[in-house]
């Protein structure tokens, strides 16, 4: 960036908050675009769910609930992702951070979290293979995540519950199953029903992410999933780790550079 180059950096933006903040600062100083690789924002099911939230289809939002996991593979403990010298965290940082970014995209910043992490099956300690956390924002909306490396059948499930109904995305294509966006309206006096949209074809989220990055460069606007989004998602993960360590709730904004 100091050489005037625009940067698309895969998630997480860095392995410390200090480095991530420095990246955002340099991007601003050099007037270049810094984007964090949150490709889940560009999945068609998520795009439709976001529209339901923004247009009021779901009404007042009460909570979000998500489960995201996969089964790992033999030898996972030898993968670079399992080396604590190279990575900022375990499964929550590796996959779960996508979900935390979606939480912020839909409900804004959260101020408190209670978290729990464990290393249940894979010999990757001190990194976790399971993490659970509940976030809360200033208007008492809650968001729950279970990020797992012991999900023996790959799973992506993301539900938004509102006053008028529930909107959800199930699957991401490939081994996660057909991507579907589902709307379940609140109708007390009628049979339960749902409106399902299935998305066919290959995963185009990375291509759409790249298009957004290029458009941001051409127009001078901030991309979706910018550097600041990368910093705040990273802060949320570190807050979960701090909560798990303390065995108590943690104020997210108070979390600084927890790694040297």
C-alpha cells in the first residue's frame, strides 16, 4: 500500500489487532483501497437475506443464530492452519469469522460477548476445534454462533428471526449442500409454510468479490467488507477468546492487541 498498490487481503486481515489497525491507517494515508476477503457477503442467499432485513420483510429483528462447521481431514494437525505461530486462532478465526462479519453487516456493532472454546478431537491445542459465542448489541439484539471442526457432515446454517418471520440461508453449495434462502412468515392462524429459493450453478462469490474490489478502485468508494470491517471482525474473535479465558462476559471494544 505504501507503494500505491490497492490490496485485497484474505481473512483474517492480520494476526494481531495492532497490525490490522496499521493496515487501515496506511490505506487511508496512501488513498488506496483495502478490502478484507469476506466472500460470504456475495453469496446469493446472503444477498437475498440482507434485502429482507433492509426492506423490512422480517420486521424488527430479534436475533441471529448460525452454525458453521466441517469435518476436517486426516492430518489436519499438520496443516499450516494448525500452527499457532502462523495463525491468529483456531476454527472460529478460520471459518467462524465469516459469520461474525455477517452479524455486523446485518446488525451493526456488538458491545458484549460471552464465549466458550474447546479442543475436542483434533490435536491442535492451543487452537480450538469448536467455539460457541453469544453477542449482544446496544439494543439487545443477540447473535449466536457455533463454529465447529467436528461437524462430521459439513453444514452452513444462518437464521435471522424477526417480528414478521424468519429468514434463513442453508448451504453454500458444494459439500455444504444446495444453497437455499428460506422465508417462514409469522402466521398464527394458518398452516406453517415457507418460501424457498434454491440457487443453482457454481460458487460465484469470489468472482463477485473481485468485481466489487475493482469497482471500488475505479470509483474511489469503500468496498463491501473493507479494512475496518476486517479489523472489527478480528476484534470480535479475540473478544470470544478473552471471554473463554476469563469465563465471563467481555466488552468487545475493550479488546486490544491480545497477541504480541
